[in-house]
C-alpha cells in the first residue's frame, strides 16, 4: 500500500511537533494536497476550491486544536465546496448559459490529456459524486472508513456501500481485473 | 488489499501528482484573506467609511497615492476634510478627463440575446456629455461589489432623473455576454460602455481596484473620485452639489 501522505511529509516534518501550527505552515503543508483533492473529486476549478477552503479555515483556527483537526476541516470543506460547484455547474448547464466559453481547457482537463490512466480518470469523474468521494478519500488519501465517513458527513455503512459500488464501476478500467483469476 | 485496489491506489496517485499546483498560492491566499476582511469591515461600518470622504480633496496628490498602490489596497492618506458632507475638488485643481469611449453594451432580451455590442457601431463617449454633470462608474460583471454598486447608482439615477445629471458605466475586462445578462436581469437604466482594448484614462481612478466612481463637471473635468463603493445618497448629494455650481 502506498503510504505517501500526498506530498506534505517534508513540510509537516519541518513544522516539528509543535502543538499550535501556524496558518502559513498549514497552508504550505496542505495547499498542494487540497488542490489535488479537489481535482480528484472533479472540481473544474481545483485551485479556487482549495483557496476558498483555506479562507474559510482561517477564522476557525482558534477553535481547531492541532494539525489533525485543521486538516479534517480542510478536507470536509473541499468535499462540500466541490459538491456545491457541481450543483452550480449543473444549474448553469441546464440553463444553457455561456459561462466559461472564453476560457481554454481547465488546468485539470489539461492534466487529464497527458494521462496514461485517462480512461480510469474519466470513469472516476463519471461516478456518482458520493461514490467518487468515497473512492478518493479512502484510496487516495488513505483515510479509514470512519475518517472517510466524517469527511463526507455520512455513516460508515454508506461509505462501505459507496466504495463497493464505485470500485465495481472502476474495475473494468483497471488492467489487473482482467488478469485476476475469478 | 486486492490487486485491483492496489492498482487503483497507484493510478490515483499518478493522476494526483500530475495535477498542477500554482507556485504563488500563498500570495493569492493573502489577497483573498485581505479581501474577505475588508468586506467584513465594510459591512460593519458603512457609515464610518462614508464619513471618511476621500483624500480626493488633496487633488492631484490623491491621484499619485491611488495610482501608485499597484494592487495594494492602502487607503489614501488622512483626509483633510473641511466638514462638508460632499467633497468636490476645487474647480481650479480639477484635471480634464481623458478619452473614454467604446460601444454600448446592448441590454439582453432574455430569450435569444443579440451580440453584446457592435464594435463597428455607434460609440458612447464621455466627450458627448460635455455641458452636463456625469456620474461615471467602473464595473465588470465579474466584480460582485461593482454589481451592487451599479444597482445603488441606478437608485441614485432614478432620484436625479429630473435633473441634467447623467450616469454612465464603464465595463472593464469583461465577458460582455455576461454583462449583458446582468444589465438585463438587474434592470439597470443607464448605459454601459464596453471598454474594449483601450486603457482607462481617468485622472485619479485606480483601475485595479474597482468599483471606482467619478463625478465629472460640465467642463469635462474630474470633480470627485471615489476609489471605493459609494451609497446612492452620497452620490445624490455630491452630484446635486456639483450640478448647482
């Protein structure tokens, strides 16, 4: 199992074991991870979602003790903001309003185009939102099932259900599924 | 963990690692935090903010302070206000407005919008308002405080409809289709000029921190600059004072 903590190891180590982590320290340590989380969850404006999550974190900091609580707050906020963004995009699409025509492909789309796993990533983005959230939080962030449930604000039981459905949908796009004896 | 899960984990990591992360994230975050704090202060004390009416009395000095800020939102130096509620620049110190012209943004029909403006069509220009008092405001459909400002100025325009004070909006760096939609939805009555390409040539206006509102006297000189949101009442007072000069 890959135990990388989305690239924030060094920064966290640099902060030492101090109890109160500074806002800037949190930002340096977790901004890249939050941008990536938003992108994996399918936000078309991942940087913006991550920035907004940190802006919302700022006034909450005095109430959150320790790096873990702040991180959990950021995760939940990114999940919620991405959901909101999806809802917004759906509304806009339904109204058929020209909203981002004048922009080029999003950074996320550009990244996708150079992907060796493009098919899998597309399948991931095609999942129902809850299944995608469960898969990303559990398998990419390596959260426990209860941690995933907290971040999604649902029960552990539904995390299990979302995970198994999500995994089933993605199975066809993973090569090991073909070579595996059934 | 099954082979499928293991493969999924590494595929997710490969994808995540390919997502670009901007290097200047921290600087951008400082800007956003500053903005969120400013807007909160504004909500708390609009009256105080309004009372501190403008270092614009300092005339050209205010121009330098404002223009030099370069994105930094330093308020201009302490106002040396004479106690009046509306502070117009003394006539002798006023600077002439530059060329501000562009096609008018056509208000949408709500069904199938026409093109937002005709680049070859008739241009609106500040120069056409010579002899009248003009309230000019800068906005963009992408700028939330500007949209609010436009609605407030529409109220002021209605209050001043019996006078010869004219209102003109200058729409900057916009997706003009969105501007069109907003003008239609909000029912803004006064015209909006699409500043396409040209730079904004208004002495004292900090174009990087809109909304900014300018009062122009009958001789096409800048009589007041507000590099901040203004209330309808404030503009009605100031424009009335200028019109009665």
